[in-house]
């Protein structure tokens, strides 16, 4: 081996070491990205689980409240029919005073109950439209539960899409480490950014998804 051969060998070794060092830096950065995406995925999974629980709970509460509303409505309707019958009896000629007085008292009670079924606010919280057992309060409460259900459903959709994008980003990031491919890592970063934005939107609903 002459001096030229030795110089070429030294240059090749130096070049290999430089390439290996560059590949190591690439892999370290890709591994850091994967760790970050995995953390975001875990946070989004927690948020998605809570959103699903909230959606189910709100749906049950809305169904129960509407069922109570219908029961009130049926009872109110039956009282309205009974009141109409009493009014017909009171219009009958020849009705004695005692019977008329008894029917009038019953009619007054029915009318009071009809009004109470329609609007029965809680005396302890007269300014709260959601408190109380009247149809008005039950309707407002059921609509509020439905709004909570829709909000939780939108959050859940964001978290589901975010999970898909983050999972794909993690897979591509792993492939990038094995292949030392920058384009694959760039695609992983792009998908990870989309998943991160959807995760943030899942918590705060800054934008409504067109789905």
C-alpha cells in the first residue's frame, strides 16, 4: 500500500463515519418525533374517551327528560278533556246549585293543574329556566342535553380523525427510521401536524368539521 492508497482509505473511513453520524442524527430526530406524536395520541385518546362518555350520558338524560315530558303532556291532555266535559255539564240547564258548585270547584282545580303541568318553576330558583318539573322546564332541559350530546359528538369525530392521522404518522415515522428516508419523515410530520390540530380542535371546537 503506497501513500496514495492510504490517503484514499483514510478518506473513505472519514466519509463513512460522517455518513453514519448524519444517519444517527436523522434517526434521533425521527425517534423524538415519534415520541411526541405518541404523547399527543395518548392525550387525544383520553379526550376521545371522555367525549364518548359525555355523548352517551347526554343522550340518556335527553331521552329520560323527553319521556317525562311526554308523560306530563299525556296527563295534561287528559285533564283538558275532563275540564271540557265539566264545562259541558255546567252548560246543561236544570243543574242544581250544589252539583254546579262541586263541578266548578273541580273545574278550577283541573285548570290549575293544567297550568302547573305547563309551567312549574322551582321556587328555590325562580330565575333558572331549567329548574322545575313543568313541560316548559322539561323541554328546555331536554334541548340542553341534546345540545351537549351534539357538542360531544363533534368532539368525538375530531378525536377519531386525529387518531387515524397520528397512527399513520407513527407508522411512517418508524419506516423513516429504518429506511433513513427524509421524504417519508416529511410525510409523517405532515400527518402528525394534521392529527395534532384535530386533537386541539377536539378539546376546544374552534372549527366545525364538514362531516
